[in-house]
C-alpha cells in the first residue's frame, strides 16, 4: 500500500510539476514538500488541503488510508501482546514443570537450571538491539509474575521455602531475569 507521501509524489509527477513548482503553487515551503514525499512528515489540515487543491484531488482519499494504517497498527499491537503473553506462559510452564514437581530428581533440576540460562541467552542473542528493561518486561514478565504468585499463593515464608530451598525455582527464575537483563554485556564484541 502506498503512503501519503508516495501518492503525493506520483500525483505531482502526473500533473507535470516539480517539487519546487508544487511548493510555489501551494505556498508551502519546499523543504516541507520534500519531507512529505520522503515520508518524514505527514501533511495534515491546511497543508494537506493546499496540496490537494493544487493536485486537484479530494483530501478524504488520504484520510481513509491513515485510518487503515491505524487499524493495522492496533491489530499489530494486539498480536504482539498475545504472542508475548503466550511465550511467557510457555516459559513459566517449562521452568515450573522441571522444578516444582515433588518427584523432580536432580536431573530435572539441573535441566531447569541450564534452561534458565540458555533460553534467556538465546532471547538476548536474537534481540541484541532491544533495551534490557524492555526485554525483561516483554520476555521476563512471566518469571516475575511466577515469583509473586508463588510467594503469595503459599504465604511469604512457605512460598520462599518451597521456591528457594526445596525446588530451586527461585534460583532459576532469578537467573533467567538476570540473563535477560545483563545478557548484552556477555555478547559485546571486543573491537
């Protein structure tokens, strides 16, 4: 789908105007026309009306495109929320399954410990450019919620004993959150 800037550029060329001529006829700064056509600015109100008058088009044609873009961005945000929610539930389940089982043996607990390092490290590796706080909020919110639920579901003292002493769940969750936050430091390459 074409952006507003691309459509204005195409219509300007069809009419045979240069950017300078469009700027002069519409009484809009040349730099503004250039920024609009390069999608660095989006014309609104009076600016859009002046351009549309010169190009002999209805400004409402552009408004429907911006509404569609807004609907797509809302859908994109909702899909992202669903993805992160599902991913956090899966990550919580994996660590909890390996540690909370009363029959969990040493191998399961070691597996949970290793997964609490390697899964978050992989997430850090594929999201290198992401801010550490944003990464913890997106990928580690399930771990944080898990700690809070465990503490308050069983009471602070009993929850701490179950999670920290008996099963090792707290250690795995804290390690995972730590790797998500500090993982970038491990990936930095020396120059």
